[in-house]
């Protein structure tokens, strides 16, 4: 019992309504189980899946060419730290209905009359969570840039049940930082008249006396990040509750698609930093919150994904998808700025970005867009496989092995790509 109390006292700041998990602090010893977990390098996995793919003509690098595809331009500050994998897929044909295969590797349609019910198996993130999140508060988190449909779900459990993403950052913040055992105090905290940080202030002051200078700086930066998220959510709440005569109903949403995506990725970084979970999936659905393109409001971009090679429509699609990769680039920068023991959070975290759809316009599930960053893998060059020769699941096997999970197979894999990445 003493060790359990020690863990709670050292790793959480708690008061009526507030529950503040802390990042790893060198100044404070940990119980045996948690110390063993830290010794295993606290490896993590983030999967980011977009339902409408990425335009192939400006995504896939070409062999022996210095041309930088436009969709990768926002990521080039991290060029040495990511790998684009081309030519891989799951060997299926399902169009949009095949996109849930992205992290599972399988497509199992069940025909009920003229309708198709998609069956699925456990996804990469959920298999990883079984091993990585044993000492974490949450098995995994599923987040969304906007509200999608169950048929677009990224994560599925071992029973083939879709794990629907949460698109509301207020609810995610509440889950991470508000004590659910005291609902009245929690409610008072979440109206943002009082910061959650204020609620744990006494505990925080005591903690500052116990830790070293470097850890004090780390805690200060961590608290600043949490308060910044509170302010961003508060601005959204104030804005949505402000009367806006004549504004279309769509603008009553709390934010835009990419503002919400950036906020969800920031919450992802915080959740990983304080070890609430080690596995997060983030879904970019086909529609939902508005997208702002060149000052114009779009209700989604499904139409742009079916561009039919129209130059104007295609240009719009590329600009929208560049916003996707800009958000991913910002997230990678954020992870690089967070220390995690003797490494950065980026070094500890595999970040997978991609889709189960290879070409939104033609509904092809071939040659999927895949980018892998971080996670102590060998990056800096792109891998271009001949189509039909290498299952994407071979990449997943290498990822799982690098996460410390002993497996030689996943779904339809035929091996691994350790020679290229590990």
C-alpha cells in the first residue's frame, strides 16, 4: 500500500475537482513497477488517419528525383526524421468502405441486401496498447479532428468493435484533467472561471519545494501548455456563445477542422507527456467542421477529393491536404520540444500518418499514402516498393518489434522491413 500511495503522491496533483498527472521528473523516485516501465523507455505510438487519402501526384516521392512533392513541403523541417513509404497496401478493393482496413490490414465486407456492413479485426494501435499502456491511466485514446461516421473509424478492438473517436476537445480535456469522482467540483472547474491549475495550486507549491531546478523548469513549461489549452478552449466557448445574427448555422460550431485538429494533437502531446496513455489515434474524417480555404468556408472536402483532374479543384484539394501535413509538422515539432528522461518525446514516439484509401478520386485502395516519423527508427530516406510486392502490414511488424512487442506477424504480413527501418 505504501508504494501505491507514493505513486499517487508523486505522480499526481489532486484537489477537489482537479486531477493533474505529472510528466516524468528525475528528482522523484518511482515505485518498482513504474520504474521498470521507465527503464523500458516508455515507448509510445500515435496513429493519424485521414479518410479521404492524400492526392498521389503530390504525395509520393519519385526515385532518383530531388523534387519535393507539395504535400510534403510543410514537413521538410523534419526531413531527417521521417520516412515516406510508397507502393504498399493491404491487397484489397473496397474504395471508401475499405478505409477502416488502414490499421487492421483486413477488409471483411458483409452484404445485407444492397448494403455493406464492414467487419474488422484488431488494429495496430490497439494491439500496441495492450503492451505499452499497462501502467498508464488509459488503455488508449481515440480523438477526431471533427465528428465522423462509424464507418470511418480508425481504431477497432480485438472483438471487431469500432472505437469511436471523441471530436470535442472540452470532453478530452475533462477526461485528462478533471477529477471524475467529484462531479460538482468538476463542473465548476470546467466553466473556466477557475483554472484546473488553480485547483491544484497548493499541491503544486509543495511539489516545487521537492524537485530540482531542471524539473521545476519542466513543470513550469508543462503547466503553461495546459493553461494555453484551457485558454484556447475558453476562446472557443466564448465565441460559440456570442450572438452572431445572420451567420450560417455551420459557423455555430466551436472551431474549424484544422484548429480542432491542432488542439487535439496538443492534447495528444500532453497525454503522452504525463503518461496518461501511450497510444493515441487521431482521425481526420471526410466532413464535419468547416474548412477555411483562401478565406472561404467549406463544409467538407469530399468534392475536392473527387477532382476528376480538374486543375482548379485539384489545386483546392492540394491546399487542404497541405493543411493536414502542416498540422502534423507542428505536432512533430511539439514532441521534439518535450523532454522525456534522457530523450525527447519524439524519440520515444512512433508517429504514423496515412490512409486506407490510396486515391480518393478513383476509389483505389492501392499504393497507400504512408509516413512514419520518430520512434528511434532509421529515417531520412524514402522507401519506394514495387506495387503488389510488400504489404503495409510488413511495415507494421517492424513498428511493433521496435516498440518492444515480440511478434513476427500482423494480419496479412509476409515478413518485415527491418533492413530499411530498424
